[in-house]
C-alpha cells in the first residue's frame, strides 16, 4: 500500500513524460500509464470515480467525495463558468435563462433517477425478504427420469 501511495505523490507532468517515453520504448507501458492517468489513479487522484452501483462521484486528492470544479471557459474571458459572449444581449439573456432551466431540469432528473434506484432497491429487498420467509419446497425423494 505504501508503494501505491508513493506512486500517487509523483506529479502529473512526470507521469505524462513517463507515458510518452513508455510509448517510445514499449507501447504497452505507455498505454498502461495513459489508462491509469485517465482513470485518476495516478498523479494526484482527483477526478471522477465509480462508486457503488455504477454511480460516478468527483473525489478530491484524499479520495473523499466533493463538488466537481466548475467548467473552465478561460480563453473567452467570461469567467470560470460563463460561456463566451455572442455580442447579442438578447441572445445572451435567452441562453442564460435556457441554461438555468436546463440545470434545474437536470437536477430534477437526477433526483428522479435516485428515487427510481431507491424504489428498485426496496422492491428487490422486499422480494428477498418474501423469498426468505417462504418455507422451502419439499424435494421429491424419487425423481422422475
């Protein structure tokens, strides 16, 4: 475990250099490092991880779930989460309202999916408990061939 923790302390630029050299030297090594970097297992450990039953969560460097960073539109200069301005104020207002509405719908949909998962889990558990309470069926001592 200590070896894996030490590998995670290596900065990401060094892992990228190792990946490039791995591709030059022996391509499976480079591919392996690329997959590890892409999954967030190397170079800091922040990123999206699969938790539990297919749920994805953003985790920080300690592995604790946290809020993901806002999207960066940096080169347009509209702030960290603002899309680039179009030059048309009416369109920009319409786009902002539409994006807010879509974000609300996305939140409602995520809540709906969570309720659906909970209902499915409850139904599976209730079925399990019903099967467990039912006495086992007697087995035929003389099976027909």
